[in-house]
């Protein structure tokens, strides 16, 4: 009897928590939907482009490194082809002062002065935090300080926030008692809370959600104000990591569009772990995916090959196409994949990827990418006019490499 009563009250409490959370979430989401749309109407109309410190510098990043990245973004010509955001990732945080205001640590002596410097170069500054009490690298997070932190970011002149789940996970686990729906609701409410805090600052701050694709953020990211959401775990500077992430994005295209993008993580181009062909695959695949293009290398020590991959205007134009339609896989035959992204003026970007160990010819049947008859072709890496193509196009694609063409009438 006691056990039965215990079970009954547990179920009542449990179910009512779930219903409450569901109702709260729906109400909050509905209320914020128009605001979210208002925010995204002006931000990230095309996928964000810039640089992020994490992939190369990890926890050693300093104010001087960020300034050097801003300088190099200008001198390398990256700014002129669209790269805009200079994003500080984890490990800038210090302790809170007596009033609870977040402070920087000694590697970032004056964040406002740093933002002024970045802005003086015609660039924007991004920052990082977590909805939990701590970040992934165990620095201070924004839990219970959301508005205070958003106000501080606005005061400093921040233009972009990456909000990384990490430190909230133990709280989600404890409060949900293992119920995934409750855990998911806690997470969405936390993302929504920071979204409202950012809106309250009246400063346009691009909002990038990072929860590693754990709970299908493409289904709800836009409703909590996200301009982008990570769809996967962390990328590594290896072909297997990059290709596994990139090629697994098939099927997500319908969730992206102007103001709200799927984010398969930052670029590794130039970090040294892949060949030039593999880095071209990385850049091409991210462009076909309309992914954020956030370089992750040391911009101040970039070689010519790295620079030429990052500043390829023809490939960037695919990523940044005005229509904002994410591309998708057309076919996969063994290790040979064909992906297509529809572009403005009825043009199409088509990429032929060779995931195999040897160079091989790959053929696109034009009808498979929705083209009947003949079409004009242009090779986006060779920068070569291919003339008129009829029915099909065949190119030899290097091992782990790509041939990418623009097809237009
Ligand atoms: C997580 C994120 C990374 C990076 C680190 C920083 O792993 O996915 O992109 O921000 O945290 O600690």
C-alpha cells in the first residue's frame, strides 16, 4: 500500500512537472517567436563568417593573439571577402566581483578596449559563455547571471555569443532525474533565457547555440532565438573527423535558412592535420552546407595554400548565396559522393567528392541535379570556364579531394 501510494505521488509529481515544463516551454516559445524572428531578420542573413580562437589556441588565447588575428584578417584579404567576426572562445573568464559582474582574467586586461580595437578594423567581436555555472573548460558560466552578463557583453561592445551547454548538464541531470523530456525542457528554457537577456540589451548580438546536436537543435533552435546551432560534437584536425561530421549533415537542409543556420563546427583549414586536397574538401562541403565559415587557424602565421583556400571567392559565394538554401547529398556510390546546393538565378553548385584512397573519375548526370539539356559550367577551384556541358560531366577527383562546379544557364 505504502509503495503504491509512493508510486502514485511520484507519478503525479513527475507527470505534473513534465506538463508544467511543457506548458512553460510552449508559452515561452510562443512569446519569444515573434521576437526571435525580429532578431534574426537583421542578423546572419547569410551564414556567419569570421574566426574563432578555439581550434588553434584552445585555453592559451590572449588579448594579443586576438588583436593579431584581427590584424591578419585585414592584411590577408579575408575581411574583404566577407570574414567579419573575431570570436573569443572559452577561457577568457575571470571571477565575479562583489556585485556579481563577470570580469575577465589576466590574459584579457580590458575587453572594452579589445572590442574597440577590433571594431576599428571594420570587424566584430564575439565571446563565449555557458548556461551552466561553469564552462567546458571549467571557467565561470552565466547560470543565474544571464541578464547581468548580457548587459556586460553589450557594454563591452560584443557582437556575437556562443552559448555552450556543458556546465548545465549536471543540473539537467539532477533536476530531471533522468527524464530526457524534462532535461530537454530545462535546456531549452536556459537557451531562451539568454535569448531574452540579449534582446533586452537592444544590441544586435548574433546568438550561436552549442549543444553538440544532442537534442536535435535544428528542430527548436530558431524558436529560442538561435541564429546558428551546432549539429555535432567537436571537430578535430583530421580527415576522418572532418569528413565524418561534414558528410553526416545529409538531410538537415530544410531546417536552415536566412537568420538560422545548421553549424557543423568551426574550420580546421591551416591547422596542419590535413592535406590541401582534404582542406579543399572541408571548405567545399561547408559551403555546400551553407555552414558558418569560422576559420580556426592562426591567421597571423598562415601560408599561401591555407590563405588561398580560405579566400576562394567563388566557393565563399556558394556559402553566402542570397537565397540561403542549404545543399544536400544527391548520391553516394561507394566512396564517391555528389552534393548540390541551389543558388540564386537558378544556378547550382555541384561538388564531386572522392572519399576513397585513390584519384578516380566521377561523373555527374545533369538530370540528377535537376538540369535537362545543356548548361554552362565553371570550375570553382581551378577557376576555369568549362564551356557548355551536355547531359553529363566527368572529372578526375583526387583522393580525399573535391571538384566543385557552378552550373548556370
Ligand atoms: C566545447 C565546444 C568547443 C569549445 C570548447 C571550449 O567542447 O564544443 O567548440 O567551445 O567547449 O571549452
